């Protein structure tokens, strides 16, 4: 395909053979320049220099450790000098006599040497024209003027190319894409052959069992009812069933007992907590900003609660997507929509006086563009920020066109009054504490504690005075951010012109309507991904490889409305990616692995679907049923595939399908970190089931809680657990998530990091997990509370312990072992008297004062430790309860408690 003037030839092709290609216009298409030299300089700036940068400089320029062949292409002088042969690489005015031109034509010497990197005909023509016009190379100042004043004139046209093999061909990089790597862009499979015609069989089972039959594997039968209710309850609400719930289900022999159990659990308010947690993994939810200045995100918790509500209300997924991408544009008067767009700010981000605003702004644009790609499209887009995507048909222009959609996004803490359904319990008490700390006057000197506890014998008064003043200024700022938590603000965005603000202020105020108006921020392709090398201007657009990116679909270039248009494209039935991605995530949460093994990567490097027709059937069903996630659950859970037993697995299945990719049986899984903690709290009788509200802080390892954490050029306050057990012992989704301070228990059990999107949690089995469950303070406290509950409710009956922990009756062998262990522990505890301990009342901090270079110290009061209401402790109970707690500890460490089968 060639481009002549403004006439572009567009062959009509099927989706599988389509790719938008950004081609440089022939020089004849450019407005007549004032001189041949000026035209050649423009050609060099917009076409030739970018070729050199992307194709040549890695070996013959500044990014290489050495200059290969002694050939330096960084200057015109270097080209005229040549390399080891000492022959000039260009002869100005005579391209046919120039070795460089012969090399790019691959006439003799081939440069670049790799076929995948060779120049296209249009690029070769650009190099030829530049040499023919004298090969001018303007200096840096002149180059920037040319780029800024002539960018629009040199904006690329586009066209479509087709490969004869039926795959996708990208002539810009001379790559060919295998059809099997393009499965995600194809239209959804339709059952034209009647595979699912038999309505007496479940469609999931039909598509699963046809593969099992092909390889000669028989599926396992249905699991027993006790296993099913435990598996189902964890799947849907993340908690174990109670003994009463188990007994009711086992007694119910009606045909629809299982379906009614599913419906009851889907109606539970705890359903949104479990499935909201899955979503928060993907979007990287945290209550702090991350990096070296881990600022508090005081109102981010409202987005967390929005997610929980959305799942509980079975909000149609397409609406859920549109609200998070563009709720403020689509429905600016809706409180939920203004909270929902907090999604756009979930990634780690900081901007300080030490950073360049343009750089941090670009970091945000890169982050949100990529995160929208992985979250909704299962595509890592950032790979295309420097060059064409190495594996997928995503040109660099597509990346920056997608980025242009978000160019008008500006941060704001928007006033959104607290709604009647939001939990604002505890506001008064926690606000009063912050005000009390503000009035206390800051940190204390070492003189306020006994001298034998000083870390040094002497203090430098001047250093201490300067250091304390700095620490107190920072502490004041931190407390101001804490107070923001009690204001009716949403961690939100709006669309507007570029703005400047001081990011360390507690509140980023919403500007007036007049201040929001103006020209949309321009987005240019950044050569090599560098903000210092802007090139062509781009307009907002979507991925060209997806069908709905046809010329009929356009994103407006106006200041507002870009994200609303993107949201419509994302949720269009013509876009097969969005539904495929979400049903794959839901399938993974039920089975431990997606049908496509990399839920964030549907590209060439991701695992291909094991059952592509099933994935497409589910996506089609999802959209046809109002994008209802709860209906999707009901479909999956009603299948024999999900209800199968986990073992014993026959030899043919172990040999032919060792990873159970064909789903002949249910793969056991360990409880997630949150499920494990919440289950321990539930069986111990301590779990506070209240929904939503301010983040809480559980008790964590003291060394981690007290460790210094850098923030805002000072040290952040120590982690102090929430004051009362009712606050601390809420569900794990409500615990405060600080990016630079992780709960050790949650981390060791594979709770993901908070900086990148988690497509699937790891399931490691490592020694520290055993130590954590057997020896941690959390495990001891839960076991003691569990024992106290059993003592109070069943007079220490060991059978009751097992029933609470496992939901079943005990065997005689288990009973004898537990009674024997209890007797051994009782003899030990009868000889011991626990010594009460208290939490520390203060911690000593150290920093180096930058003006004097000397260390200074201060004392941070731990005020919550002083008012701390402890959980039940060994010195609060009898030796009998302590012995019973040792039995409970064993039960909480058993595989039957921490695994699902």
C-alpha cells in the first residue's frame, strides 16, 4: 500500500487480518516549503532522525556502551567520517553513492542486521530524499523549533495491510503475527453447529467433557455435600459455614437445595466483601500513595466501599466499567460516579518539590493507560510506549492515542456528601484523637524519659532544636491529612486543562468552572518513551486492532467526553475483549486458574485458553444476561464441572493432565491470606461483621509496626493497632493498606503487593508460613479466644471445637488425640503463671540533621497503646483454658482448616 497526497487505499479485509499502520507521507504530500533546505530539515527532524534513534543509535549512538565499528551516527560529521573503513557513509546529494543508503536498501551490507528491524519502503525513501537534498542536520535549537512549528503538517496518515497467510502483518516492523496469537481479537464463537443443542445437559459440562473424552479421561463424580457447602461458602463470601448452616443444608434433601444455598450466599452482604477483594487486587487498591513519600490517601476507602456495594447490588458490569472510567463525565451529579473514578488514581504516585511536574504527570499518564489496558482489555500497553509492541499488534501510535484519552484527567478531592448507606461510625472519636495530637505540641525530647533509656549520653542542643522543628512541621502536615478523612470528600478526578498544584497540601481543591476550561493538553509520541523527545502529535483513539476501532468509531478531541467515549467502546458488544476478560477473572476465582492462564495478558506471551469455545460462550452469556456477575456465578456453580470431587485422582488423569487443565476434578486450594485471618476470627467468635467505613489497623508484628518509615522527609508515625477489639477484628478487606508497610502475616500468605495489578495470587508453600501459624501473636490470640468460646458455650467440649473448626463430627481417633494433647498441655500450664505484658508507651526515633550533619533524637508517644483495650490474654484465663487453647492452635494449623477440597 502506498500513500499519495491525501488518497489512501483501504482494502476491505476481515478483522483477523486488520492492523492500523502509521505510514510517513511521501514528501510530495507536504506543503511546499520555502526552500529545499528547509524541507529537508523538516524531513530529517520528523522522519529520518526518529529512524536513526530507533534503528541505529543502539549500536552507533549514545545509548550504546561502545560505538560499534567505530561508526558514530550522532552527528552529521560522524556520518561523513564513516567507520573502520574510513569511507564516508553518506555523499550529500548522491544517495546511490552513499554506503548508508545501500545498507538500508540491503544492497550488500545489511543495516540494521536483523530482518525484523529492516526499514520499510517509505522509510528508505525518506532516507534517500534526505541525502538527495544535501543531508542537512540542524543543531538542537533549530531541531526543537522545527518539531514544534511543523508537527501538525507532518502528522502521519494511516492505512491497512493484509498478509496472504490470513494472519496479521505489520509492514512497519516487518513482523507477521500467527493467527493463534490473535485469538483475543476475534469475534465471539457462536454455536452454529449445535454443540450445545441438548438442553438437558449443562453447557459448561458439554464443552468441558468433550475435551476429556478426546484425551480419554473420566471426570470425578460430585463431591459430598459437606465439601460442597464449605467450598461454596468460601467461594462466595470468603468465610466458613457455621455448624448450623451446615446442619441445615445436610438435612435439606430437596432437588433445589444447592441452588437455594447459592442464592442465599449471593444475597449475603459478605458476598461483596469477598468479590470486591478480587477486584481490588486487580486495581491495586491502597490507602497510601507509595514511593518514598507514602502520603495517606485519606478518602480512598470510599472507593473500596463503592466496589463492595457494586458487587452486592449486582451492578451490571458494563455500568461498573463506565462509572470507573468516566463516571464524572457520564453522570456528574451521582455521588457513586464521582467516587467510582477514584479507580483512575489507584496506582502509586507522588509529586514533590524535588520532582519535575511534567515528568510525574507523564508517569501518571503511562500508569493509567497501562492499567486500563490490563484491567479491562488484558493487555500490557506500556510495552508500546517506546516502540511498537514486541509481541502484539499494538503500534506506538495506538499507545499514545489511548493516552490522549486521559490527557485531560486532573486530580481533585471533590465534595461528595456522605450517603445514608455509607458507614461513618467512629468519626467523632477518631477525629477527636487527631485534634488532641495537634494540640499536644509535637514530639518530645529525650529529656522527657529516664536517662538510662537514652540511646546516647549527650545531646547537641542546636541540632536537636533544628531537627525537632523539622519533624514537628512534617508531623503537622501528616495530622492535617488525617483530618481530611472526616471531610465529605471523594478521591476523584475531573476533565480540564492542565493545572499546577502543590501536591503536599492535604486537599487538592476542585477549581472553578472557568479555571477548568481551556485547550485540551496535547499528547505527542515520545521517541524512545522519553519526555525529552516529543515527536508527532496524536489525537485520542482506541486500539486499532479491535474491530470497534473502525473509522466509524471516534473519540472526540474536546476537553470533556473522551473518557465517556472510551467507556462506551470498552463495553460495546462489538468489542469482544472486555467480556472475555471479566468472565475469565470470575472463572479463575472459582477454579484457581483462568481458562486463559494470564488474566492480565491476552496477548501472544500470555497462556492461550484451554477451552476457547467455553470462554466465548461465557462471554456471550454474560453480555446477554445484562452483564450480571451473579447470574454468571449461578451458571458456573450449577455445573458438574465446579461440583466435582477433588480426589482421589485416577492414574489416567494424573498422567495425561497433571496440571488439571481439563478440569476432570476440582483442584484443592489454600485459603487466601484474608480468608485465613477472617476464618480464625469467625471460629474464635471475635469477627466484627460490620460493613464498610474507615480503615482499621489490626495488631501486627511489633518489629514491623515500630520500624521507621520514611515519609515527607521525616519518619511516619508508628503503626498502632486500633484501640478496641471490635475495631481491630473486622474483616481483612477493611484493614488499612499502606504501600510501604505490609502486614507480615498477610504478606507471607501471598497477599499481593500494592504497586502493580495482580492477575493471580501466588500460592507458595514456605517455612515462614508454618512459623506464622504456629508461633505468631495473632495465632495465639485467636486460639485463646477460640478456647474461651468453647469453654463458655460447650464447657470445654473437644467435640465442639472440631465442629466449629471443620464443620463436622469428630472421629474417635481424633477425639482421643485431642484429649491426650489437652491433658499434656494442662499439666504444663498448671505449673506456670503467665506474666502480664504491656505495649510500649513510646518509641525513640533518630535522624541526621541536614544542616549540622549530626544525629538527633526524639520521643514519639504511642497514645493508642496507652488506651489500648487488649484481646484476651493468657493471664486473663485459667490453666484449663490455656491448655484448651493449645488444642485449638493445632486445629487452626490443620490442612482441613486452611485448605478447600
